[in-house]
C-alpha cells in the first residue's frame, strides 16, 4: 500500500516539475529542474524494484547531463523570451491543443492492451525469463538470474534472496523495457 | 579562476571516494546493481568535478585528449576481442563458457572483461563529451 502512496507522490512531483520546466524562462532554473526531474524518476525506478535503471538515471540524468547543460548554458544567453511574446498574431492555440489531446488519448488507449505491472502472463515472463530462472545458477554460479537478460553472469543475489521470485520476475519486466538505458 | 579554499579541500576529499565507488560498482556489478556503464559514468564524474574546481587546463594535463580517444577505442577492442576470442575457441560470439576451464569460471571471466571494456569506453566517451562542451568557451 505504501508503494502506491509513494508512487502517487513521486508522480505528482514529476508532473509539477514538468509544468515548471515549461513555464519558467530562466534557463539556469530549467537546468536545475531537469536534474530534479531525473532524481524523482530515479526514486520512482527504485520503488518499482529496478535499482539498476535508477542507478543509470541518477548518474546520467541528474549528474552528467546537468553538467553538460550547464556547460552549454555558459556559452548562450541565460534566459529565454516567453514564447507568446514572439508568436505571430495569427497564432491559434486550439489546433495544437487538439492534436496533443488526441495523441495523448491514443497513447493511453494503447496502454490498455499492455499486460499489468508484474503480470505473470507478460511476454517478459513467458519468453526467456523462465530459462534464466531455471538455468542461471547452474550455468553461471550466480543466484540471481534476471540480469542475464542483458549480460550473462551478472546477477542481483541480494534481491533474489530477500524478496523472492516475484520480485525477480517483476524486475525482468522492467529490465526488458529499459534495455537502452544500460 | 579565483582559488576557493573550501571548494578545493572538499573536492580533494570527495574525488578519491567517487573513484573508489566507481570501482566498486564496476567490479561488484556481477553480484549487485551496477556494471560497466554506471561505473564509467561515475568514474568520469570524478574527473568532471576535478576540472570544474581546478580548471579545464589542469584536468587536460592529467588526461590528455588523445589518450581519451585511445581509451575509448581500447574499451571497444576489449569487448569485441572477448567475442572474437570465443569465436576462435570454437563457440559463438561472446560465448563466455569456453574462456576458462569450466563453465562457471568462464562466465565469470567473460563478464568481467566485457564490463571492463564497457566501463573504459563509457568513462572516456563521457569525458570527451564534457571537454568538447566545456572547451568551446575558450575560443
């Protein structure tokens, strides 16, 4: 239950940060807020049992990319003119609003077909995960099997021992969904 | 850059710890969360902190740009070399089983080498990126 509460809190803060990033015209503050956004995402990944992804998000998102954006900021102007001050007179906000709303609804509609978070019949659990769960220990000498999805031999033994196979299988879902991160 | 005593002392205290943590993430990656990519990023963060505090020129004296290019290529060579080695030993590309006497030792050695290659390349590439961005201000 506490997981749901933390999820909702973190997601609310994410939404507030995103709106603030769009509204604020001081670019220095925007860069700092990008760092906050990454840190909040990292916290969310930890709650969803994906410390590996959280690790990458914190190191790259909150660390390196903030520094790179600050280095860029040193070369350009500090603040941005508000968009509405430069927009042409004939600008109508309704068309973009409709496009964004329709696209967003289509994406939400698309998620209805995705199996639930940690569902046992999700493709990640029925495809190679079963092979890893059954054979990783005998083939690699490692108790945790899930990271064999990416690298044979890597494991998360503490997770395996502490939280059991459900957590491992949930992790596998997350890892397959975020292979580009690592 | 005006010298700032507190910043210098804190940075000198933190940098060894950051590098130690990067090495932990690198070589403990087969037991816990982490691995070559994260370790490389943390490792480069230590050098980025150094160049932020002590200046870009001092940092480039420690790691010259042509070294970084060599290191970035070296990591890829290690990664691909492990793959080609297992090909030459008669297995599939990146099949670690044949690298050592038995399967478990082979898997361990293989993943250690591959992650080392990943770590070296990522650390070098991150530093190249940072120097490319930060170095433009000097022109």
